[in-house]
């Protein structure tokens, strides 16, 4: 330190030098990183070579505008239910689900071994003619499968018990539906 410089003067010069270095680094970062990445402004060309211009808000807005023109149907929620249905002796019951066209339902049902007559079928929404479409008709003690609703409406089973005892049908379902319920 020379006789003419005070310790206070040396601190001020060092502080000014550090400020100039910091401003220079900030300017370089602004021109090469921040402007290309945030605003797609690349005066040096370095941002494009580093792939930073792809991150800019302008690019994201353009992609977002393209995505907004694509119509995407929401995925229907999957439901899972286990239902015990009592079929009285010498009687029949019907259990239905409301489904939209092309919705899917996976199922399995079984009894204690008692064979029941059943008809898996669907009825179109709003139909007043009594029309229904059968998907499976048989006499079994259980069945497993799946189907896709060919039309919007109610879909489900009619079970008939010809035995002298009530029979419990244990029905497991998974798919796109709402429960309509039991009808005797």
C-alpha cells in the first residue's frame, strides 16, 4: 500500500472492480442463456446451439395453441364392484348397469353351485317398444367375460331360479358404468 492510498480507498476500488465483473457476467448470461430460453431472443446464436430456444415461452405457447385445437375425450372412470344378489326360489330377478355406447364391462358371477337360467342383455335408452338385445343366454352356475355396450342404455342380467331354495349370485364387475340396480 502506498502512502497516498488509504485503506478505505482500496476497499472502494475492489468493490467497483467486483461490481464491473458481476455486471459483465450478468450481461453474458442474459445474452446467451436467459433471453434465448425465456423469450426466444438469441442475439449471439449460442442459445440455439445449446438448445435453449426450445425452452422459450413463445415456443411453449405455440405448442399449447396446437394442442388446444386437438379434441381429446376424457377417459371414463373405471368402477369396481362386488354385489351379492339373492334370487328367490321359483323366481327371477334382473340386475342392470347404465352404460354409454362403446363403454366396457368385465364381469364374473357365480352361485354356490346351483344352476340358474340367465340372459345377459341390454335395452336402448329411451326405447318404449320393449326391444332388448341378448348377449348370452344359458343355464350355468357361473360365468366370466366382458362386453362392450353396442348402444347407450341399461345392460345386465336376468337370472331365474327354478330350485326350492333362494340362491345368492356373487357378481364382480369392473368397467365404465353406473349401477342401475335390482329389478324383480
